[in-house]
C-alpha cells in the first residue's frame, strides 16, 4: 500500500514571526495553527488578495505553490526571477516563474514595500541548486521554525 501524503503541511508565515499555518496543498489555502507545531516544512506568504504563496518540501522535493498551482523545484527548473519594472523608480517589481524554453508559468507585478520581501528572498535562494537540494531534504523531514527562518 502506498504511503498517504498529508493534505495539510505546517509552515511558518514569512511576515509574522510567531504565526504558524497549516497549508492546504490541494487548494492553496491555509488555516492558522492554534498551537505552534514543533516542526515545520516550509514558509508561506499570506496576502490580503489572492494568490497566496508557499514554498514547502515533501518527499525530498521543494514545491512552490501559487494559489492552487504547484511547481516542483529541481536544479534550475523552473526558473524564478525577480526584477524591477521599467520606469517605476525602483518602486514596482516583477516576480516571474518560468518553465522550460522560457515559457511564463506565473508573473505578477507588485509595489515594493519596506521590510523583507518574500519574492526577492525566494528568487535569491532558488537560484542556488545546492540550497534547493539541501532544504528539500531538511524541510521534508521537518525542522524547527527558527531553522527555516535562518535559511
């Protein structure tokens, strides 16, 4: 009998230090945890307007979920890009997920706020295949929330 995979995965919230979420991998939705889990498997960006984003590991692979769309991350595929939008004086940015042959899987332009930016954090780390491989293994097994925050 094949092992069953959980439909909800405990993750940390990117913006809120003390918020923990149960991420629903089938719908791209979330529920706040009443009791913080001892181990988490990723990090999510929850926004007022959809889509929400989650980077999590399961079965030794990293996955990026944008709303209900899931993308398995391996080596350099898919490519995650973060760049300034033209003529915005550095205030507007573009986050893009590209598949093979440069096909755009997801793209969104947004206004840059102050403080940490999930999209720049993700693009910088996802560009490193060693980071992807190391965190796919560690996060799959579950790590303490502070470890996810420091990586």
